[in-house]
C-alpha cells in the first residue's frame, strides 16, 4: 500500500503519482478543506470534482485496469430514517457537505466522465 501526497487539483501531479506507483487499485479519499460561507462551498465542490477527475484521468492513462474506490458519506442521506440505512435508500442531504458528496457521486459514476475506469462509490460509515 502506498500513500500519495501532492495537489491533486493539478492533473500533472495526479498523472505522475499514478504512473510512478502503478497501482493495482486506488482509494481516492482526498477532499478539499471545508470552510464556512456559500462561496467557499462552491469552491470546495469545484476542487473535489477537479481532484476526482484528475485521478480518474490518471488511472485511465496509466493504470486502466485499476478500480478506484471513492468513499461517500452518511451526510448524503440527510436526516436518515427510523431504521438502519441501506445503500439504496434515497439521498436527501440537508447540509452542503452531503449535497457536495451527492454531486461528486453522480459525476464519478457517469460513464462519459469516468473514462472507462471502474469506479466503486461506497457510502460506508
């Protein structure tokens, strides 16, 4: 197992990391720092999408057989239910963080955006 450091918003850094490591699988857990304020919510979302896109592009280019696991969040479910949640329960986020995770999930699971990479999104918590 290898940990990677670097600014994944830079596609060259993401590409170099994947090329140098040559992973059999990738866990993409990087996220932009969360700050308060409406403007910073949108900036964080843009950063999260850029990082995920760069990782997926790098995997497609340098390790196309490697699946990419991206963790979701319980915040995607909003207030939850009166029973244990299931992964197929509807997402109804009530926070900006939960909403951003829902947007990111849709982006990375959409075939034209994932570039042929096998993406596993898990709302595990």
